[in-house]
C-alpha cells in the first residue's frame, strides 16, 4: 500500500512536470524496492499490519529511545530533551536543532549499537553527568567514558555484556531518567 502511494506521488509529480504517465491502479512495479509479497485483499492491498510489524522489528535497533515518540532514527535524528522546570519534553529533531528553551539535551544514541550505526565502531554511547543530571550524550572511546570522568555508558538491558567491569545495566534514576545506564 505504501509503495502504491509513493508510485502515485511520483506519477503526480511527473505529470506536473509535463511527463506522460499511466498510474491508475497499476500494481507494484518494484521501482522503490520489492515488497516481496502478493496482493492478498479483495481490493488488491497488501497485508499492511504484517508489513508494519516486520518493519518495526527490523528497525527497532536503529531507533534512539525518545519518550512519547516511536523513537528517533539513528543518524537522521536525535532525541531532543528539554527541561521544563523538572518536567521533561521530548521530540525527534535534526542534529543541531535541539535548542531554545531551558537546558536542551541532544540524545543521538542510547546504546553502543547506535554508535556502530553512526559509523563510530569501537565507541560507546556515553552520558556525561552534571549537578543537574545529564549534560551531554555522545559516542566516545570506552576509556573516555568512566565514572572517574563523571561519565557512564548507556546500555541495553537485553544485551549481555553491554556494561564494562561487572557493572549492571539498570534504569537511571538521577542522571538521565527514562534511559538505561551502567551502574
């Protein structure tokens, strides 16, 4: 269904530019990648729920947790957290666009896997703490993400070994609530 919508949008754009096109009820041409299925509904639609579930499962690991959103696409967006007097608001924004308001914090990652996706192998997603909680989140070398430096790795509690030196991956209560850190 999504492929047909995209194809029709392309056709409409093509017609507005003077191109001749035949969109109609055309079946998926594969122009934007194969959906790998056959029409299953009486109206020719694909099983949208199954497709969306497969998409969710395949991209879940490429999303940064961002409270109140489906998640932010690693590399394309960051989770922008703003402190509104102790209440945080969250939104997905472009890198460098999390500004204005009190204490904006860009969260580009929440696991080491995100750093690998960002083409920064060998780094960990690290939160730097201040007296008011998280001051920054970035992918850094593991030697630069230590408690002695006021930093701790962010982690995935479902991934064994996501924390160094016997630390456990647990929900953060003070540093960056809503996220997991090595403790």
